[in-house]
C-alpha cells in the first residue's frame, strides 16, 4: 500500500477538555507506530491520555473491521488533530457586584491511521 492512504479513522467529539491541553498529548504520538503510541499513552500522566488511547484503539478496531486482512503491526498514527468544540460559558461572582466569565472548553479529536 502507498504511504499516503488512510486505512481507518475515528473521531471523539464534545470531550470536556481544553484543546490546548489535548494537543500536548496529540503532539507526542503523531507519526508513531500504533503499538508504540498506545504504550506511550499508558504511562503519560495527562488527563487526555486515556481518552486518546481509547480513540486510537477504536481506530485500530475500525481498521480490522474494514479490512480483516490488514497488518495491524504496520499501522501508524498518520494524522491526529484537536479542534475546539462548543464553549460552555459560566459566571463566577466577584467583588462589588461584578462577575467574571469562566470558559469551559470542549474538544473534537480526530485520528487517522495509515500503513507503512
């Protein structure tokens, strides 16, 4: 197979974590083999690491469902990107009758696996 073909993909949408924080973990595994990425995520102490790990496992399952003859050992994380989702706006009371806006951000994470 050509290296520029996408074998499978998976999306995780409306996840309650800031895109900035999720991108830190996404940048760690971009371009790595799937097994290496899952092993790295298992020991990464970030809140988004288990979520992204489950997403990659889902994309791996999608690849084996789509084509049972695919070599799962040859798959790698071709692309992973984190986009911002809708923002929950909350207000916190402050001194002298004022209020401060709190932004609770959400993320959409997309991963694509390719074959080497």
